[in-house]
């Protein structure tokens, strides 16, 4: 069974990108001193990271100024648990800028599996950036245009410092995240000065509120800054809990982490037991989502989504629902850093698995069967591994099954995507009748997208899709907080819908009721 890979996007990216500029314990010189005469200056800051009041890790920030370059290195280390298994996660972000905040280079190192993923960006003479991306031991290179107005750590500090002098001001920050190479457009409001209690005592700080607007709702981050525009406290919501980052001394920040089972927090209770016979027919869900979510679920060729208003949604699963998604694009067949479909090992495994299969459907059935048996160690302590790493070590859980299957599908010439969502289980750990975070694969079979689940060895109507992408874990960050805001109010089968009084049954989308999963060819 999978886990919310998007959770790491929030924990790693938001914590680092948003809290990038932090206060040094003992600044050596003013950042405004002349770059031609000042010696090298270094600042060192520690922050404690808590979730729901329990300590889960630390954030260490080092800032160095050397002539015309300011280098900010932020290292976030957190420890999560799942069913008693510890999952250590780490993220190091490096920003190199001019003293006025112009980007010169960036880097990121993320620990989510046995092998770190690494990003290195170097500014070229024409203003573009050469980016080297290493995942699963394989390196790829791309050339990237720098988005106008995008800021790294020092640029963010300077912008927040300027705004802090103007209570009531609203402004926009374009924050570049080196790990995902994405720009987050953040609306920011200056709320004014407040007295804030920190582990080292009370401080008078400027309160700013940042809002990242997404189709699945808003992510709100509150920051408290000192007189130099450096963050002393950060607060954001995650899975129905508060994630806090508090400036303190090194001993405080590095105190032992307490176990927090975030996978359990991401589970969604089912209003009823879903028996095996129910899972093979079409199901209709009525779901409530707290907050302003314009599109919390996706339409697929096996799932139809209808907004009912006031945070309520109707989801019909089971299929097929033809034309729920557009046909594949070139990127759905291409190799990338996480789905290394051009790697020799993955090509060899693919050729052996598909044999003489000539159609996409037959290829996918053989590939699904192969991957289901190929991963022999179902580890709960893997954060997120690429397809090539899975091909080499043969271990992981649902996301590792999904990335390997998607990469092999692309190697076989079948367009494929990795889907993140949730699936029903009668029992997981100490929980009963719940939907748990999960990942599977969509493949283009010639007429529509069809789902294949290598981890569970079958696909049924209790799979609810939230997002799909190219296997890169950073694409899923918007889904994470959604789990903490979901409530499933009812689940009804086709038979129950037909047996209901006519005036109480909601309208059925064309082609939905009566097209059960069992009649769709037995998806993998």
C-alpha cells in the first residue's frame, strides 16, 4: 500500500523555500557592507520543526557572503513513522545570488530513498541556466530559462524586509524552488508587529501571511520576521495539524524527534464496508472538501467528477468513461529523471516481460504481472525511489511499483502516467475501513486511458484519482493537504442507485451507471 508522496513536497519544499531567509545567531557584518572591502562573513541559524506539537526534525540555515556572492544553504531533516517503521527524510537547498538578490546558481539534494536525488543549476552567459538532474544514479541535463521576477533565498529576504516596513501592504512573491525547478506565485500580506514567544524568549516580530493558491485549495503560511527581514517563526497547516518552525539554539533544534505517523493522519474513513462484490461495480461517492478547492479531483476515462457546491462533490468510478481525458502528449512517452525508460536495464526487463505481445493492452497486462512479481521487498521505509533505482534494488511500496511500471510501459512504446490518489482497504495497521494514499499507472491503450495497479495486482472502483503526472514526486505536493480536508459522506453502488426513489437519486452522468469495472476488461 502506498503513502502520500506529496506529503514530502510540502514538508521539504514549503519548509525550506518559504523559511529560506532566517535569522543568524550572531551576524558578523551587515549585509549592506561593501562587497569589495568586506571579508567573508558567515551566519548560522537553527530551527526546530514540529507537527501537531510534536517534534519531527530541524532546519539548519547557513548564510555566507563572499564579495559579490551570497550563498544560503538550508538543510531540513525530518523523521516520520509508518506502522512503526521510521522514514528519515532530508532536503538541502542552496542558493547563490548577488548581494541585491539576482540569481547566480542553485542546488538541491533530497533524501527519500537509498539514493539521493540531486539538482545543480549553473547560470550561463546568456542568462539561462544549465541544470543537471541526478536521480537513481543517472544524470540528465536541461537548459532552463529563468522566470522573470523569480527569487531565491536572498532575494526573498530583501523583498520581505522592504514590505515589512509597510503594515497593511499586499504584494506578490515569485519564489523559485530549486528542487522542483518551479516558481510558486505567492500572495503576501503584511499584518503588522506582534510579540511572539519562542524557545529562547519573547521577540517583537513583523507578521506576514503568504497564500499559495491552487486548484485544490489554498496553502496558507504565516511568517514572523525580525528587523532584518529574517524569519523567526513559520506556521502552516498540514493534514489537519499545525506544522511549526521555531528559531532556537542548536541543542533545541537537534533534540530527538518524536514519532509522528503521518500516513495514519492521511487516511480517510469510509462510511461503510466495501465488500469485494461492491468493488467490482460502479460506485458513486459523495465527498466533502473543506476550504476553497476549485478542482480537488480529476476526471479520467474511469472517473467522472461533478461539483455539487458548498464543498460537496460527486465522484462516479468504474468505467469506461470515454473522453474523460485528452489523448496522450509526447511527454507521456518520453524518458525523464524519474521514469528512466531509456535506461538499458529497464529496456532489457521490458523486452523480457512483453515477449511477443503486439497490442498495448496485452503489453500492459504482461508488464503489470511482471512488476507485481518483480518487487520482492515491500519496504515501508522507502520515501520515493525512481524507476531505475527500483529496477536495481527491487524494493518499495505502491509508488515504486507505479514508477517502474510506468517507465517500462514507455519503454514498450505505450504512453503512461503515474496517478496519485487513494484506495479502500478493510484494514491497514490499526485502522479499519479506510481509504489510504495510493499510486498506480494509467496507460493509453489506443482509445482511452486504462488503469493498472501493480502493487495490488488489480484495479477496482475504490481507486479514487486525485492527480496524475510524469512520476516526479514534486508534482504531487498539492494533493497532500487535501487528505486532511476530505470527508466521504456516502458510497453507493449502481444497484442501490437504481433501487432508490426516483426523486432522491441524483442525476447520473451519461455513460456512468451500468459501466462497472467488471465489464471494462479486468483492468490490472
